[in-house]
C-alpha cells in the first residue's frame, strides 16, 4: 500500500472529498480516538490545561481534549480539514442546547459513501452529556514546518496524532525547505512554545527506521528529552509515540514502568552527538547510543550470546481518559 | 479565535522572532463574537500567570474592551499582597477560602479571554507589517516561503 505522504503534499492530499471521507469513517474515528486517549494518558495532566494540537485535522482529537476538560489550539495545513472541523464545532455548539446526542453526519450527498460510512453519534465513545467540558478549540491554517507562532512558555502540553511524518516529505525542490529544516523549525519552536516541565506526545507513522531516527534526533537537538513508545510493535497496527519532555530533561518518569519503552535521555544523546560518539545501524542510518534501534540491536546481540533479555513487549490494558 | 489565544500569538516571520515589536499582534478591522463557555476557575488560574498584562491591555484597548480588564494581573496583585508581610497563616486561610481573588474579577476575565472571540479581521505584526487574516475565527498563519 502506498503511503499518502509519498503521493501529494498534505494540503492537496487532504482535499474536500478526502477530508470529509476521513472524518466520516467510523473506523478511522475510533483509531484516532484511541490514540488521543493514549497520548493524554502519557501527558498525565493534573489539571485543565492549555494544549496545542499539531496537524489537528478535522478536530477529532480536540473533541476528546475538550471532553477531558482542556482548552486547545489546533493547527493544520489543510483548509478542507479545517473546514470540516469548523462544521463539526458548529454542530456541536448547536446541539448543546438540545442535550441529546449529536448526529454528526447530516451530509446528504451520498456520492462518497462507503462501507465504513455509518452515522455515529459524536458522543459515542464517552459517557454522555454530563461529561466535563473544557474551553473548546481555536483553529489555525498553518504549516508546522514553518515554525509555530507562539510566545515562549505558552502551552501546558502538545499532542500530534498521525501528522508529523508529513514533515519528512520531499514536496519541493526548494533547498531552504528540506525535511531537516522543517523538522528543525518545528521542534525548535515547539520546544520554546511549551512551559518548563511539560510534555508533548506525537504519535506518528514513520516510513522506516531512518525516518524515525531523523525525527527523534531533531527533537533531541531542539532540547527535548525524548522517548519512543511502540504499541502493538511488529503488527500491522503498530503505533509509534514520540514522548517529549521540556526541562527536567528526563523522560523516564513519564514512561516509567511502561513496557515497550526505551528511554532516551536528551542530554546524554546531545553529548554523544557532539563528541561524535554514535554507532552505525545495520540499515545504514546513524543511530545514537541509547536510541531505540541501538537498544534493539544490542538486545539481538545479547540474545545471540544466550543471555536472557526482556521481550519486545506489546502494550496492553489501557486506561481511559481522566476527567477533572 | 479567543483573546486567550491571541494573547500568546506572535509573528511567525523568522526575522521577527527576536523583535519585541512583533508582540502582541495588532488587530485591524476586527469583528467580535461572544460565545458562552462554562466558567472554570481552575483553568483560569492555571493560565493567568502566563499572560502578559501589558500586551493584553493593548489588545483590549484596540478592541474597545478596556473596561473588562483590571489594571493589573489579579494573580500578581495577590502574590504581592502575600509577600507584603502577611503571615503564613493568612495565606493558608486564603487558600482554604478558594482562589483569594474576587470571583467577580475572575468572571470578567473569563468573559474577556474565553468568551470573546475575533471572527473576522486581521492580525498585524508591529515589526514587519505582515497581515495574518482571520476568517470564520480561523487564523491564517501560512507564510510565503521567502519569509520563513
Ligand atoms: C492523518 S491526518 C490526522 C488528523 C488528526 N490529527 C486526527 O488524528 O484525526 C494528518 C493531518 O496532518 C496535517 N498536516 C500534514 N502536514 C502538516 C503541516 N506541515 N502542518 C500542519 N498540518 C499538517 C494534514 O493536513 C492532516 O490534517
Ligand atoms: Zn513580523
């Protein structure tokens, strides 16, 4: 299956039809909701917070943030996605007076209906109308690869669901807009836009290990402490979460005790990068000591030597969202 | 777009990042809307210390909303009062009573920051003059490549 990222730039790929189909698809909605719940769990927020949602799309995550009592700001490069987000906000707003569940899909043009395209109440996956509600979301049409326009220390947290791999696209021949430069602008401004001792969780679909490492290293270079978490590793449902921390430097506490997490301490890795003390991975990508891949390779070696190592585990038993 | 959000927005143009004149962005031809969001003092108290009061005053004045804004950040005022030598006892008492800030003041701020939004208009950088359009409450912060 070809990756959408390889076909078109994101603002063209997510056109009106695709954006609407994406948002109406029950299965997609469920997956995005689960990943948002997981990201919220990793953020471990203790109070109603101000959250940045990067590549917010049609606001599927935002609705969950709002139900959990937060206030958010979403950015997306696709006008069509934002258009769907606005329509959904509007419907939600109107439905608030009625206290009934909202039927989001009142779009009557059936030319793009498909199997998954069932009508589902927007509140379907929560506990109904008495769910706590936050301050809603504000939307921006913006390219996160150009850098984020926020003051230092603005946000309590950031999330990004299924979006940052798009930054790695080669969609132009412009030498001042390479994937590296987009990633650098993105992570540098994300780092400064977050409060000290905060976290960001970015679920993304890396094309390969090289891309995974390129993204992680860009985050670390910006100053983040970084950890990679893999859910359902090795299956076709594998999900990769980049867990980032600002200040305190150490992500260990965020992921302590969680299985399948390899901890990368940003400071240590930045040191290693400076001193050129890094190793080369099998697939040729540069692997920093302490990175996921390096740990995997080390595990393989140890297995080879007949030592017992902890299995590459799968995440199970997820907790549902917290409410305030 | 809530005034909460605009109080944290700065110009995205690279050469403006270090310029004090790029914050706050200035409203031009703004039309406002009032929505209703249930009051949440915990969130408000979380966010208040982060708000640049001088910038918010500028914004409020541009929108003709100065009357809704106290002259200083009530949280700063509270801290100052606590530091001004009132014993630990008093602070503890204050906390048990709640926020220690007049609820009326907080509610007014809630209305200003959370329930007042810009639907149409422009946000203009005081440094480079770049205009960011706002349409249907959505800010357009896409930059032409040469400004990135
Ligand atoms: C798979 S969708 C996910 C949308 C949403 N996060 C969700 O979970 O439903 C990926 C989104 O990333 C957005 N995106 C891609 N590149 C972007 C960029 N450079 N800046 C902002 N958004 C971007 C796309 O427009 C699209 O809405
Ligand atoms: Zn500017």
